[in-house]
C-alpha cells in the first residue's frame, strides 16, 4: 500500500498533510526515512513516526459491551452511535458492527474491518448462536420453553426453534441463530411476556467479557479471532 494512503488509513494524517511529515523525514519504514508519498510499504514493514512504531494492522476485530441509548450504526446525524465510542482510527479502517443490537439493548457487540467475516457471521445459513438474557414483564413457564423450541410464528415469518432457559420467574436466557429485526423481543412478546431489558451475552464462540464495563471495548486476541473465523467457515492465517 502507498505510504500516504497507509498513514491516512491509520488516522495519522490526511494524505495532504502527510507530505509534510514525509518531507521532514519524520516517517521511517524499516528504519529508513521515506519522503515519497507513493512509496510502496512492504507487507509487515515496521513504520515509525517520530521514532514511535505505528500499529499498521489494517484488519481489526473488536468486542464491545454496548451500553443502552447508543445506535448500532456506522454513523448517524442526530444520535450517538457505537462508532462514536471508539477512537477515530477504527472508522478510518472501516471497522463496522456485525449485525445490530437495538438502541436499548446492551451487551456483546462485535465489530470488524473484515466485511466477508461480518457477512458470514450474520448469515442465517451459518447457524451462529447468539445468546441473550432478557428480563420480562410476566412469569416464564415451561409452556414458553416449549413454544420457543417449536419455533414461534410471528407476523412475517416463523422463528427457527430456539432454546429458552428460565433463570428466574421473570428472567430467561435464549439462544437464537437468526437476527431478524427485534426478533428476541418479538418472540417474548408473542408468548405474552414483553421484554423489559435485553442483553446479549455471547455471539458464536465469544462471551461477553466481564472485565468490560458498558461502553468499553477491546481488540480480540489471536485465539478469539481464530475461533470466530472458524465459526464463519473461513481460513484465518
Ligand atoms: N433481538 C431483539 O429484539 N433486539 C436486539 O437488540 C437483538 C435481538
């Protein structure tokens, strides 16, 4: 990749002000100052700015504990989005949310720069489990467990069979493999137990990290990333 493009993608500088950095000899590639914006940076090269090594990875995967009141969207003119909770470099790297949590839903949100991975993880054909904990208005029963297991008919489609575990009279843990609009809320609504609060606790092989407070995020480690690619049926080098 061209050096000026790389620096812009890493949110170091715009492509125009990059020229000044380069002219001043502040950017080195593998220890050598480079002044040509079009210099082709070799894969895996060490790039420094003022002697400080830049994190040049263009592929990133994040896990966020999404707070309530924030939109799952890349951007919005009026409301705060999950991207607003991240350093700007993730937006310039085109990191995007995988699937969607409602504005009032909290918990595990995955974000990635890998569009293919995102696409596969949300495809219903992949059957990736998503686990939610819900607090409902009403008392959950074995009949609800059976209804979820049978597949709940909704207005526009019938939900795939889902596992409901009763954690407390008004709290359930549900495992679904689809992610249609308001799906979990609609499923509980269909059995007459409207959802009062919803939190996603796992997504495929990933669990909500108890070290992450709401609004916090971290990058996935190698092992987690590999498990995610495996869940998507993709090779991960
Ligand atoms: N199902 C819902 O109803 N809402 C969410 O945010 C996620 C799944």
